[in-house]
């Protein structure tokens, strides 16, 4: 009996990259017991909901969830984002976004950032209304969520020999919400005197990520800010096609590529599966299988170093051929 993994392909190229990821995982020295569940826009068209209760239950029963990509159409009133719903239902309170240079021409060198994004509240609570021609969105920042995010961040930094945590906020303007976040994170930082702590206002951080990304180590911030900054930083190392993520809670984890569903490319053997492969490696880390996770990461780096890459990175390989190249480099 292997690890219980819930697999959600989702929409568009989610099918392509998850199929590639499962093929790669079949070559590691571990056993998996897969369960398959539905989510996303295609699921909505079929079932009237983007995230059936059965899917949530399968995820809860699994050791981890391996997630592709979903579409979230903006023109359907009250449409529920499948991934946002799963983050809330599984209490996946931190979104871990590694941003690391790869041996490809469009990747800036010497970048190795881990962004820690609060994953359950902030502007993504989804509490909005319209009154008298005014649209209002509520921003919820709690001490509890901020504290556990900070504790996770500093423990991660210590365990992974990281030297600095950068706290990103806008407390100079958003004095109540960002003020609470800032105070709570700085309070936790006092318990980790071996880790340097600095503060950066979010707009300055957006600029400094372009100017000097090499100086940042671990970054912790709120939900919306983290969403924007991590996508920005990902472009510095090659774009969303190589950007993995882990949604992690006390007991559960969901791992997904950051890119969208790109339906116009679905089924055309075009999609870059690198982000999915790196997300699979993060899933193995979460399961305590670091040796096999490192095998995947090392194989990806070796494949890129050989000049083999997909078209979005300047190469000529399709999804399937690139997958085979990575599998062949597993050592």
C-alpha cells in the first residue's frame, strides 16, 4: 500500500501536465495509491459546481493532492474558485512558492527565493457586495492566521538553513489589517534570533524584485500581495511554466503548478510540464521523501543543462518528449 494521492486534472492543459507528472512519478522508487476527482470549469458545466463535495472528501482522505490547473470564468455570478475553496476546506494556510534560477537562457542567475503567502484570508475571503453604485470587498487579516504563517515561515527558514526573512506589507497605509499582520509576524520573529528579519513595503518590494532579486531569501506576506509578487518573481527565472507551488496545512498538502489552464493549448503536446514536475517534488518533500524529490529536481536541472527544453523556453520539445528526457535523466 503506497501513499494515498488525490489527483485532480482540472481544465485545459491541466490534463496534459498531470498526465506527464504521473508518468514521471511512476519512475520514482515509491508506491502510490491514486484516487481521481473532478474540479474546475468543465466540472461546473457537467455537475453545476466547480468543486463537488465528493472531491473535497477525497482530498481529505488522501495524504496529499496533486492538482493540475482550472479555469475560473469571471462572467458567471457566484462561481466558486475550485482551488480557493480547497484551500479553505482543507485549511491549507500557507502557499509555498519557490523561485529558483534554472540553467536556461531566459532565467536570471543566482535567484533562490521562497515566498510564503498566507492562503486562507485577506482579500481572497471573497466577501464582496455592491451598494448604491459602490462595490465593496472586505479584507480579513487575523492574528491566528498571521501567527501560524509566521511560525511556519521561520521554522522553514531555520530547518533549511535560510538566513533572512523579509516581511512584506503596506502597514503605512493599511494600518489596521497590514498593521496586525506586521505586528504578529515581528512578534514571532523574536523567537528566532538566529534568523535576520527585515521589513519592506509592498510597492518597494515589487521594484526591488526586479532590481536586486538575488538578495532575497525567504519572503512572507499576505494573500493578495503574495499572489502578485510570486508571479512577478517567477518571470525572472523563466515564467509560470516552471513555477511550482505547495498549499500546506497542519496535516494536508495540495501541490500544483502556478500557471493557468490555457485551454487553447490543451491536447497539443505544447504545455511545459516543468512546474508540475517541481510541484511533484514538493509533494514528495511533504511526504518525507526528500531523496526521491531531489532525484526529480536534479533530473530537471540536468535536462535543462543538456539544452533540452520546451518551446516556451526557446527549445523544440513537446510535452511528451520533454517528459521522456527528464525520466531518462533520473539517477
